[in-house]
C-alpha cells in the first residue's frame, strides 16, 4: 500500500511540474507578445472576419484578434512540444528537476530578450536558454525548444524580417549542437567563437539575398556575431548558478572533479593510497567500457574516482590500505567486520555531500555494490558455527539504476578479482572477468541498469583488453653478483633482455 501511495504521489508531482512548464511557456510568451510594441499582424483573423462580413472594419477587432491569434499559436506550439516529448523524450517530462529548470530558463530568456530590445535586434542574446538547456539537460530537448522559441521571439521583436527568423532558427540550432560537446571552460570560448562566426556568415548571406545596402548588411552581420557571443558569455557566467540551484552534473563540472588537486582526491591519496590507485584503474576501466556501449563515459570515470571515498573513515580495515601484516579483522567478529565493510557506501555518500559532489556521483557511490553479499565474512561466520542472517551480510543498495552505476560496479569487482590472482594469465583473467559479470547478472544486480546482453559482452571485452595489459606476467630479471659474469643477452620466455656493457 505504501509503495502504491508513493508511486501515486510521485506521478502527481510530475504532473504538477508539467503544468508549471506549460504555464511558464504559455503565460510568459503571451504576456510579452501582448506587451510588445510591434505586434504580429493577424492576417488569418483579418481574412476570417472579412469572409463573414466584407464591410466590417478590422480595427474593431484588433485587440481581440491579436490576443486570440497569439493564444491559438502558443497553444499549437505547446501541443506540438507536448506530443514530441511524450513520444520521444519521456525521460525529460518525467524529471521534475529538468522541467523546473527549463521553466525558469524559458521565462528568464524571454524576459531578457524583451527588455534588451532597445539594442539592435540581431545583437540581442536570444540563445542563452538554448545553450543552457543543451548543457544541462539534452541537445534534442534544446533544439525543440529553439524551434518554438524562435517563433515566439519573432513575434516579440516583429515579423517584418525574414532573415531574422532564419537567424533565430539556424543559429539557435547551431548553438544547441556545439554546446552539447563543451567539456571544459576553454571550449566555451572556442565553440562560442565558432558559432558566432558561422552565425555572422549565415546572416551576411541571408541579408545579401534580401537587401542591397552593403553597409547595412555588414552592420547586421556584425550584430549577429555580437548577439551570439553575448549568449555564450551570459550562459557561461550563469552556468554555475544553475548547477548549484538544480544540482546538475555537466561535463564541465565533471572535468573539474577529475582534477587530481581536488581536496577529496588528495585526501584519498594521502590517507588511503591503495584505494586511490584502485579507483584510478576502476575509472579507466569504467570509462572505456561506458564509451563502448554509448553511455556517459565521463560520469562513469568520475563516479569511479570517488566510489570508495567512504573508506576514508576506516582505511586500514580494507586490504588495499593495509601496510602492516596484521589484519585488524582478526581481532573482531565476522559480523562486525561485515558491518564495517558495508558501511563504506553510506559513509561515502555522507562525505560526498560534505564536499558537495553532484547527485549522479553520489548515486554511483551508493549503488556501486548494489545489494551484493560480503561473501568472505559470511562464510567465515558460518565456519565459526554462528547463527547469522544472510541479510546482515548484504549491502543496503539500491542496485544500480543506470548504465554508468552498473559499469562502475562491474569494473570495481573485476579489478579486485583480477588483482587477487596469484599468477594472472590472459586466459585466467578472461575467465575471472566473465565469471564476475555472470555472478552479478544472476544475482539480479543489473536488473535496473538497462544493460543488454550484447552490451555486457562489449563490456567484458573492454575489461579483458585493459586488465590483460595491466596485469600481464612480468619478466623475471636475474641478478648477478659479479657483473663481469653477466651474459650479453638473457632470454626469458620469448623476450630478450639486453644487458649494458660495463666497459
């Protein structure tokens, strides 16, 4: 009953935010069109009125016609967007955060355009919203909003300029596309300059088609460059605000988290060096595998870097950080040992919140062990004839809810399993990797990750390729007491080691 009520409450919340998104677009667009000094000429309504009564004076219906035409147009645009999102972008309209952020971006973008209209039309930064939606949410959602906002913006500034209409649509789509591939602050400059340059060249060619005055054409083209550049500057300046207010995980934010000088990574290196190096290898594994299956490889890598930060609370209870021979687990019961091991996911989330890690990274920290069993200590408890419940030896979960979290789980498990091999060979490494992935699959840990069997095979091959290179068998170097007795060439297996001449 509680689950049913919870699902009903969640759906109710989603419908509320869908209504907010519609109202923000509809209300703001209608208000700004009504306040605009240059209203769109309602040709359709004029023809309708004159069809029924050719002698009627249109001026009597001017206000009603303008308002009715605007309402009808915005309703049609809203319907088109709604149908598209329902059929192709359900993830967007099922996310309260995404819809809330989009609503705020649309309102502020339209207000910005309206109140900057005293400057030349082409110099207005009309693409701030498009850039932000592409960076924060999705490029396809951004392009759809650009299409409808282009029409609304045209109604706000006036419908007497066809080249401006083309500029809104083409440059807006271009800004959405180039923004999607921005991964660092420097790319904001390069991508913004590229988009501005292409925009000015496009407007130049469009203006030459419709106008003859060369000076006016060059001025309009320059204004287009300025407007597009201003859009990127404003988006760049306000991006941290949107990331903070709505907890978005952008590629730029992820790249900042990958910096080895990040306080949390430096702390991990100093306090738990074994865990730090393990996390680096897991990050490389997760990135390569995630890229191979079309996932967010940057999120997978950063999630892997931070997935074990919970071990900072008790680093020496984890094998990779034990620099002394004595194992502290030998002094406590298996149940307490399991509790310490299991708690590192919860501790990791707490530490991550303290350092303001993004929500998606926190999800990976929480989910990277799913509800798996701490098999070693469970078996140890059974061997001591203890009456224990298996549930006490399982992680709290939840199981991975995304491809990225599932891939980090698999990378973490296979790296630990392969590292534990005493004599790793390519065949043994491959068998170990496939066995670990099969165990996770049969245990139901991948049920909510959306990974297919084909993708699991691709992930396995990626892991095998990387780990075979990392844990390949080392060459045995013979040490000779007397360098004069050292042979010129030592052959070990199939490799030749050339000694340096003493003379």
